[in-house]
């Protein structure tokens, strides 16, 4: 009984192996690659090729699969190296364009702020020039008026001094014995000139009174001496007044000379400052325009680089998918070859029987 049980177990295992081999071969036959290999083995078996040649066939197929995979590995490695280099270059390009956009944006914004300051500066400078010119015109007019007043007053003083000198000459002639009748016409002219004077009427009134009394009461030496003394004092006052006005005129002229030079220098400085600001403003406008142009240029280049990077990454993703798919296919093919070799090695007759029975 024990021997019968053991025999039954061996027969069952043998039958199971036979079924497993058939199932495995049937699965291989459904695969296109397995179908082709089985067809090739069938041809060899029909030609009654020795089993070792069938194994050599399978070894050759396996070696071809390995070689194809090695070639594919090498090609994919080259693709990966090329892709990494291209991606690295594109990422550098993207970073470069991003940095250029950022730096030119900063330059543009900073220059816009600086331009606002420059435009305010030139507005103030133009206003300062206008104020300077208005001040110069006003002060020059004031100075001209001062000088005209001085000239007029000095001329009036000179007229009075001339009249005093004429009166002194008249008194001198009378003192030397000339009769009043001989000098009557000069007296009348002098008296009218003194009486008509309006600039120094108060100062000249004592002289006019004395001369009138002289004409009325007659000439006497005492009166002449008194009049001569009066004329001398009045002349001295006029000379002092003229000197004082001349001193004021000189000081005003000196002040204007100094102040006018200051105004002229300030005007020159302001005009030069305005010219500098005009150049600066134009340069700032050019800088803003150039920066904006570079921003637009690098923005387009950035978009281009990003599109190229996306395209490169998409291409590499496809290559990677192809590599993985074909690698998986070769692994499956290699598994088929290994299984066939195993089947042939273990059960050549069963394998041959299956191959012979397939269409």
C-alpha cells in the first residue's frame, strides 16, 4: 500500500508538471515575441536539429536582447547627458534673463525716482533764475534812480554854488568901489536866480534878504563884510553837502558794483545748473527708455527659454517613457527566453510535443 501511494504521488507530480509546462508554453505563445521564438524552435525541431542547437538559438536570441538593451542603455545615457546639459544651459539662460529683468526693473524704477527729483530741481532752478533776473532788474533800476537823483541834486548844489560865487564877486566889486548902479543888471539877474531857487530856498533866504537890504538902504562896508561872511559860510555848507552826497553815491555805487557781480555770478551758476539738469534729465529719460527696452527684450527671451525648457523636458519625458517601455519589453522577452530554456532543459519532449501541436 505504501509503495502504491508513493507511485501515485510521483505520477501526480509528473502530470502536474506536464500541465504546468503546457500552461506556461501556451502563455508564451500568446505573446508576439514568444510566438516568433516558438515558430523558430518549431522550424529547428522539424529539421530534427539537435537540442543543443535549439539552446544555441535561444542563447543567440537572449544575447541579442542583452545587446539591444545595452545599446538602448547607451543611447539613453547619451540622451540623458545631452538633456542634462541642455536643461542646465536653459536654466542658466532663464536665471540670466530673470536677473536682467530684475536689475533693469530696479534701474528703471530708481531712475524714475531720480528723474522726479531732477525735474523738481530744474523747476526750482528756473524759478531761481527768474527771481535772480527780477532782482537784478529791480536793483539796477533802484541804482539808476539813485544815481539820477544824485546827479540832479549835485547839479542843483553846483547851481547854488555858482550863484553864491556870483554873489561873492558882486560883493567884491562893490567893496572895491564899484557903484551899485554899475552892477544893477548883474544884481537883478543874481537876485532872480537866488529867489527862483527851490532846492535850497531856506539856506539862501538870508542872502536874498541881505542883498535886498543892500539895494534898499545903500552900500556900506560893514554890510558888505557881513554879506561876504554869510556867502562864505553858505558856500562851505553847500560844499559839505555835496561831499556828503558824493560819499553816499560812491558807497551806493560800490555796493551795487559788488552786488551786481554777485547776482551775475549767481545767474551764471544757476544757468549752468539748469543746463546740467537738462542734460541729466535727458540721460535719465534715455536710461529709463533703455531699461524698459531691455526689460521687454529679456522678457521675450525668458519666455522663449522657458518654452524651450518645457519642450526639452517634454522630449526627455517621452524618451524616458520609451526607454522604460522598451526595457520592460526586453525584460519580458528575456523572461520568455529563460523560461523556454528552462522548459527545454527539463522536459524537451513535452516542449517539443507542444510546439509541434501549435499552429
